[in-house]
C-alpha cells in the first residue's frame, strides 16, 4: 500500500547554527502533504483501519490531525468526519472540507471535542483516530528518526520538538530506541499555558490541566498520553517552556530566515534558540523538528505589521 507521508529534508541552518554556535539542523515536517508531521502516524493508522475494512474515519483535532485524516481518507477513498473545537481557525476548517471531509465544530477545547467524536463511533464500519494517543501513530512518527539517521553523518546530541498530547515525542523516543541512540537528549517545548507534559515530567504522572490558555491552539491537550510515562525515567529528557509571545516570535523568525510559514505551536520549538539559548549551546549537534501546522494567520499578520 502506498504510504501517505513523504520523506522530508533535513537541512543545516546557518542562521540558527550561528546564533547558538553549534550545529543546528531543521527537519522540515512542514512539507508533509497535510502540512505537518501528523501525516506520518495518522497516515499509518488510517491505512490500518482501511485494511480492517473500515469505511469511515472519525477524528477529533485542533486542526492538523484533522487535515492529516482528511488527506488520508481522500487517498484511501474513505469517508472522514472531523470534530474540531470552537477555537479552530476558519481557514483550517475550509482546508479540511476541501479535502472532502465533514467537519463538526463543537467544544471549547479539544478534550471536550474528543468526547463528542468518540460518541459518534457507533458501528463496525467506523474507526476512531486520536490526534496523538495510539501505538500505531507513535510507530509512524518514529520514521522521523530513521530519516534523520539516513541524512546525518553522526548521532545528534539532541532532538527538540513541541509537545501537545505527546504523540510526536513518543514516536521520536521509539525511533531513538530502535537505533540505540541512548545518548540523545530529547528537548521538549510547550507554551506556559499548555504545559501538560512539563507537569507530567515533574510529577512522573499524567496531570490534567484545569484549563488551556495559549495562542498555540494545537498544543491544547489538557493532558498528555499515558504512553509517555514508561519513558520518563530511562531517557534523557529536558522539558522547557516558552511564552506565547516567544512561540509567535519563533515562528516569525523562521519566516524571516528560511522563508517558511509555520504556526505558533511549531514556533515554540524555534523559540528555544532564543529563550533557552545557553541550555541549547551545550549540545554539539541539534535537530529541531519543524512540525509545521496550518494555523499561520497570526504569523502572517505579525510579518505584515513589521513590514
């Protein structure tokens, strides 16, 4: 079966390397068919459901997972029903609908929306797709690390990524484990108003936030997957936080330096190069996962204001 994601470039960044005085590489997941890394794990899970004879794919999403499901469903000739929260940009909803999916806007935050999506899975013809919480999704995301190994001459010192529900992080950890990359530090970035993994790491248990308050809407899971818990004590993890303003500035910096638009959730990783510069300078080779995302209107407006 044809895979539903593409191998993405790993490029050396002169700008971020000069800024940190170390080698910085960008893994360009923003170039996936759906616009984000979600194409990997979600594409694999959609194919899994297709092989089981499912005819309808039902998903809850802050936007990017919905786009990945809608794209996959179109390629697999399946129906897609996507549930998104009220905060989802209208432009993202239109993109999902243009791929042939039915969109239902309901719930103030993703966790509420997900409850409605799960209730809609009421027959054997439908398969439910979480944005992040499924072992098949993590397996799909692990291919990012395999590609990094193909393109990089040596094991990186660190891999940095944004964390919402934790699916990407689980996949990266599994990918490192497959390659016996035991010395790689996994640097995570979240905004302060959506710091569910940061709290999970500190307390070594899943923590449910009372509320999510961030412009990085696709980081808006109140709690991370329980699947991350087994990795907390036996992997090198450095959880870091940035402000909303820093996440926005991180995305704007990528637009200025590499002419690429990503959303604030992705900007949170790029913001580490400024907000936690001294911590990152301690590593020799760093890979930043440019996870992508469709919610770029804030970035566009910020650039227009500067101009």
